[in-house]
């Protein structure tokens, strides 16, 4: 059965897409820890990030860097934190979270409330800053 993320990649579930190439897909988290919180996933469904091939593992980080730079250009933050937890959805994924302190990286706090319209506008702004 396809994971939630595979359904997002196929367009069966709507998302606020930031970037996509042949192997990877990035979109805004709908329950963000901070404004601009994004997920980067491989298109090939694999549950555990360390089960990705060497090429996929290095590729996801290189792709994530492009997304992170675009988020930094739009969201006021000191940097983009990166987290790999891997328990929420059985599909490898990297969280990119705009942060100003270490406390911003906790998943124990309440998500930031953002409307679908706000997410759509933010995604469009980030896409404008994506480099090839």
C-alpha cells in the first residue's frame, strides 16, 4: 500500500509543493513547527532513511540544501535546522525547520497555526527563490 507521502507525490493528496525533480519532492508541512517547515522526501518509497542507497542519501541532502536556501530567503530565521525522525510516516523524510534557537526544533510544542491560504502564499514565495 502506498504511503501518505507517495500519495502526495502522485497528487492524490494535495500539498504545498516547493520543489520536485526526478528523484525528490519537497513540500510544506501542514502542521509546521515554525513558519516555513518543510519536508523533503525521496520519490522511491523507502521506510528508513538509512536504507536509502548511497546515491539517494547524498542526493536527498543536496536537494534539501536547495530547498533550505530558498526557505532562508523568505522566512526570517537564523538558520534552517534539519531533523530526521522517521517514525511518523513509513517513508524516509527530512524535516527542514526555520529556527532561531535550539528550542525551535522540538516536536513536543504545538504546531504553528497557518491557514491553507497562508501556506499557499508561502509556498509560492519559496518557489520563486528556488535555484536550479
